[in-house]
């Protein structure tokens, strides 16, 4: 059975590291990946880079990780959105493995 995935988008790489660290300390999860997005309106944002942290684990652990990650990120720059997928479909799994951080 596929593990749940929790995704949280935050402003900036530092906030992403703080969110990831807090999530991993709060629950039995692993960080699957960070992903980045520089939106067209980046100059109007608090930080011009949006980073998504993806956690993996069982649904309850992922929920606890997302809550801790949200609290940590809100202390620094803020959270854009968050979501948990309890059992990702195979095609969704393929998309979850993509990361913009390994691109130039």
C-alpha cells in the first residue's frame, strides 16, 4: 500500500528547511523532496521563491508533520497552501517524484 503524502508550500528555502525539520521531529515521516516555483509575480511576494516540502508516512504521521511544518514556517515567512493525499494514484506518484530543484 502506498504511503500518504503531505505537501506544504512555503515562502523561501530557509522556511522550507525549518518546516521540513519541524515535520520530521514531530512525526515518523521522511522528506521525499523539496520542489521550487518562481511565480510570475515573484517581485510582489514576501520572498520571491516558493518551495514545496513533501512528507511521506502514514496518514496520521503526515498530518502531524504538516501541522508542525506549518507552525514553523509561519514563524518565518508564511505558508501558501498545504494538502494531504492519503493514497496517491500511480499517475500522481509519478508527478510527485518531479522536482524543480534539480533544474537550472
